[in-house]
C-alpha cells in the first residue's frame, strides 16, 4: 500500500440479535418439567400421620399399613419419643386413604402371638411386620397423631348379632376370638372370658353372627371343642384334628335337640360342658336360618288345631268321642284339611256333632268342595259358620288354588302351630318315585313325596299342611305310613 493511497473508510454493519442456542432451550424446558412433576407429585401424595407406640416389635421403615388386607400407607420414619419412653411412627398414607383414617381410628402392630391373632399373623414370622387399623366412628378427619394399641382390639360383634353367656367350670384355654361351631361351620366368636363376680365359675361372653343366630335355641347344649379328638374302638385308635387355629385356641361347639325350643335372644345363658353327651351328637333337627328364616317369617302360615266331637252309645251308655287334626285357615273365611278328619261314624247321635277350631265352636262344617290328592287322600274345604279373628294369620286362598305343578322337588315347610315349630325339609331329603315303583302295599305312600329317614318328625303333626317355601303355595298334607313320613300332593 502506497502512502498516497487513501485510507479505506470503515463501513458500519448492523449486528443481528443473538438467537439462544438449542441447548439452553432444552435446559429451561427440563427445569420447567421437573418443577411441574415435583409439584404434581407433592400435591398427589397422601397425608403424613404419626402414631405413638410403647413398643416397636421389630417394625421398620417402608413396612406397610394395611386395612382389610389392602396396603394404604408406608412407614416413613421411626424415632424415639422425647417426652416419655416409647416410639413415634410416621406413616405416609396413600392419596385416598385419608378417607378411612378418621378421628378415633385405632392402630396396632401385627405380630405372631399365642392367640387367634397368632394364626392370622403367622406370615410376620418370615415376612415383614406390618400395621393394621380399624376406622373410628367419627366422620371427621382432623387428627394427625394417634395412640396405637399394644395388642389387637377386642372383637366387636357384628350388627344384628346376638350375645349369649356361657357358664363354665373353668377357662378350658378359651380366649377372645375363639370360634363357635355348629356341625363344623363357624357361626360366631368368643368375645371375652373372665371370672364370675363370685369367682365360682368362668363367664364366657359370645356373639352369634346375625345370619346364624336362629340356630341357637333355648334348649341348645354347648361344650368345649379342643380341635384334637381321639377315639379308641374295636377298629383301633382314630385321630382327628382341625385347623391349626382350632388346635391353638380351642373353641366351642353346640347342638340343638330334635324338638328345638324358641330362638335364643341376647342375654340368654347356657352351661358350657367339658365334653358332649353321645345323645347330643345324634340330634338332627330342622333349623331354618338366615334368608330361609326370614322367608319363613314372611310366608309361613299357622296350623290350627281342629277337634271334631260327637256322642254315641256304647254298652248302653252315652260316651263322648273326638278326632283331632290340623287345618289351614284361609282369608275367605274357609279352611282346608284332610277329609278324613271330618269323617264321623254312622252311629253318632243326632245333634251331637260339633267342631272346634282354635277355641271357637263351629256348628256347621259340611265340606263345600273336595279335591283328590295323591295316594288316595282328599282335601276338604269348609266354610266356617263362626269366622275367626283376622289376627289368626289366615292363609291366602289364591295360594291354595294355584295350579302350579308339584312334580318338581322343592324345599317345603311342614306348617306347625307357630313359626318355631314348623319343619323345613330340604328338597334333597325328598324322593318322588315314578308310578312304576308303586307297589300294592305301599301305594299310598309312594305316590307322594317320601321323606327320607333321618329327619325326626313327630306324629303329632300328622295331617299338617305343607307349603312350598320358594313360592308360598299350598302343596298338600303330611301323612304317615307306619313310621314313614310322606307328603301327599296335588296331582
């Protein structure tokens, strides 16, 4: 470049705005996403509650809190209490678990113990401990600190259960939670065991579940069930054992006589025997319960005792004769019964014939109609001259006139004078032989429903009405052929 050459002039250039790099944009986006996820996780996590215990029993962080077998929380922290000995357990609840943790909720640590809970808690021997809970009765959720129990809570009877009392000579190893069995099925629990106020016996309070309480009658017999039984006979030594829980905590068994008494109520007292009498093990009463009992209460009619009386001459003397049986009163002021109940000898004195139904004398009782049933039996329908009080629980006449076929086996109810004396017969205890099975000597019995042997039915109920429990329709009458009970039915 020469000295005479002009100096080049600077040309200004406008600088374009700097565009942020992609790396910075990605960094900002990640930060915002992390903040959103953290806020969302914080907002969705469950509440933190604290529970005080005297002992930890090996509980560790991350052990679960369960309600009815479902995990609803986890232990976050375990520390010693500052004010007095004990531990403070912090539990993080699942998001929606706060709804069941109400004020007054009780907590306890499940662990193996020698009680009924030992059977339920055996999994904690090889697995982690866990906490269980039972919600309080309050509907508020303000409390965040609770006092835990050192042992599982006492069993609370279910709504509708009845509580009975057993009086025993000694404890027999029973404890709260021991089962009460009927024919091997658990139908209740022992609530508590303690000395009587005079220390002369042991009082065992029991709860019978609501769906089974009709099985316990006023004359039921209770005894201790150990869970292990030995029987030494001609065939050798027999050994029977129940479940592990039954062996550990024992239990109570009961039986009811073939003629059961009224249903037991709350406060009923029984003697607890140390062993059953052989006779008790042979009892096989018909005991409707639960839904069947409710259906019986709604559909079951009442059998009414009928006495037909007349006078006749015998060796020159006038004597009173009578025939008794059962009838079903209908809502149209009539009644139905077996026609043989109304049969009267031809030598009955004129004007001496009367019929008494539930204490009311009927002077006119000529059958208005008869219906042939199986086995040569007839049903007679009588219009009463003295209608009974409607409070006598009349049976709907439409259920008598129903034309539904009775060839299919069904659960039936032999109607007694009251609901507690009615006999429910399961369809599996009935036989309906075909006509080819009918023999001359037993045609009467075999053309009806035969009740299999084993069900004890008193002959006092001979002639009692029989209804179908599912439909409530009248089927026929109970009859006897010697000692064999059978049911005559509509053809």
